[in-house]
C-alpha cells in the first residue's frame, strides 16, 4: 500500500531519482505527476492527462486489457502485475498499486514501468536457438505442463504447439516401452526428472504420433533448477528409427555368421576328440600336445559363437522363455557344486547364507542358471588364491531397501560378494555393455568374451528385476540381483539361449 500523505518535497526529490517510469494518478485516472523517466519512456507530459492516453500506447501490443486492470485496482484496492508489455522496440513489466488516505480509502494509484528489454532479448535469443535446432525440445514448468515446443518436436510428433502448451506432457504425448506397453505417467522421464531432480537419459522408449504411428527415440530429460528452486524440466529427443534398423541388421548378420561358424567348429571338435582317442592311430606326445591346443582353442571359439548367438537372439527378441516353479536355493546350490573344483583349487574361502523357507518363483531355470553361473564364475575367476566369496539368498519385502535401492515388489535377492580384482571406477558404467572387459581383467585373463554380463542384464531386465554392483579396484566386488516373486513371463520364440 502506498500512503499519499507524503510531503510534496519528498515526491519532488524522490521521483526524479527513480530510473523506472512512475505515474501517480487519482480516482478519476488523472495523472497527478510523472517522473522524468516516465516522460522519456512514453513521450507524455508530467501531469494533467488521463490514463487512457497512456494505456492506448500499449493496446495493440498486449493481450491484457490494461484499462480493466486499472479499474479493478481502483475498485478493489488490490495491486496488479503485467509481466510483459512492448512499446516500439522496448519491453516493460508494469506494476499497478492503489494509494490510500489515512482512513484507508482508495485515493488513486501508482504505475511503475520497469524496462526488461535486455531480459526479453536474451530470452528470445535462446528461444530462437531452441526453435532452430534439429532435435525435438519440449520445456515444461514445475508441474510438468508444457510451456514451449520447438518446430522439430512438432514435426516429429505430428502436432502443433497449441495442442500441447498449457497441458501436462504426460497426458498429451503418449510413450511406450520396448515391449509396446504404455509408460505410466509417474515413470515418464519428464516426471522422474521433476520428482528426482536428476538428469535422465534413455533409448528404450518410443513416442506415439498424433496419427497413432510410433517412432523410437533417444531422449534426455533435465530438471531446470535455479538457486535451489525447481523451475521445470526440458525434454530433448531425436528419432533413432534408422539407428535401430542398422542395429537390427548388424544383429541379424551376427546371428547368421554365428550359425554358419558353429557347424564347422562342432565338426572340428568331433574330429579332434577322435584323434585324441586314437581312432586314427596312436599319437606321440608332441602330437597330443598340439591337438590339446587345437581342442582348447576350438572350445573357446564355440563359447564365443554361443555367446554371440545368445546376444543376437536377445536383441532380435526371438528367444524363448519357459517359466516354471523353481526352487532358487536348489538351483544356486547346483551352480555352486559345478564351481567347487575351481574354488577348492584356488583355496578360496567360500560361504553361503540362504534364508530359510524361500518361496518358489516362476522362472525359466535355464535363464536363471545363466545369470547365477556368470556372476559366480566371474567371482571365482577374478578372486585371487585364499580370497573370500560370499553368496546370499534372502526374501525382500515390497518397500524394503537393498544397498540403498528400494524394492517395488516382493522379491528374492541374490548377493555375490568377493575380494577379487574389482572394477576400475572410470570403467564401471561400461560393465553391462557388449564386448566390454575391464583393463585389469584383460591383463590377467584373455579367455573372456565380454558378453556374459550383457546377457545377464538382458535376462534380469526381461524378468522385471534389477542388477547392479558395488566395486573397488583391488578390494573386490558385490553384485546384487533382485528377482520379483511374480517371476518371468512366458515368451514364445523360435530359439532358446545356449
């Protein structure tokens, strides 16, 4: 509230010092006095005119009815703010406040014009930049409602910005996962970016266009935070249809090549075994040594080809999943028994902690065995002699935490920890990618394919579970696998994983 019971000397001395334009007016909207900045901005005199002469300067450049706003200020005594007005090539924000006499009767009001030209020009510069880039850009406010859509996003989605602006992005732009299931609004990247305050990047989703067709995208959702205040989020995405198609062609080629390789490799193995058994005559020690090298090399090649085939079947989606009620404890124990010889040879201290009365789960035993085999064999292989490995199985209730990660439904946790080589910190984000092997592992072991953990993660993801690890180089690694009690979904396919 502005008290008009100010001396003329104060008004006369104060107003000229204010850089913003100031107009003081009475209840009849007659301007009593305007400061020099106001007359410079508008070209109007310092007093003696009525506000309609002032407001008509802006009428063609603003959607708000300024005359109506002023009437409301004078009748209701409530201040008002108009965010952006243009006058010639300048931009202003306008503050309108009532003035009162000592009895709190409205006597008129004050208008302040603040120059925001530099701010608007900077905003327009960034807006022009966003509008011109080839990737789709959608900006939302802190509630997830769209405030800006650039032309590239409009073209890709087949919509106009007027169809999106002001609406919740999660409600007006549909998204599906790799299985074609709709992504719940709470799992939408923009919603997660807003709720978690973290940047999210993914290539596992597709957008649904207005004409109901879909296209896969690589997207990034980034929260906009200023001075610890969440202002909104920005979604940046691009169409990766072509990239997906190229990946599919590569996968099909790998599958075809692997099939062609497996037949001769199998034949080589058979013939080597026949020679070693003496079917073609007695071998001398040198010949036996050479054949042993051939047999070992062939076996490595067969392992690699089988891994490549598994990867191609996973990526092409042609693998079969045949779940059945499975006793996880028995399955894990059988995998441990397979590794017993190596564990004993390396004199590793091995311990287990199996929770009693774990429920049976619906799982494909072959796929679950591959998961446990890979993680446990890695632990054995990369733990030095006299090291330690612990394997635990326990039931985790919905809402509980495992290593700071919340479990969304009742699950079984498989935890394998070792005191082995560990994983270098700068390479940990690559562990589940294809053909990757950490530097410290390659130096000590040349037999690995770099595909095992990629396959394991693909299986766990398909089962609706989670897999992650904690590791420190030269101190060891702990792998966590969370498998929902609800188990794996049956899937018809043309091939089983080898």
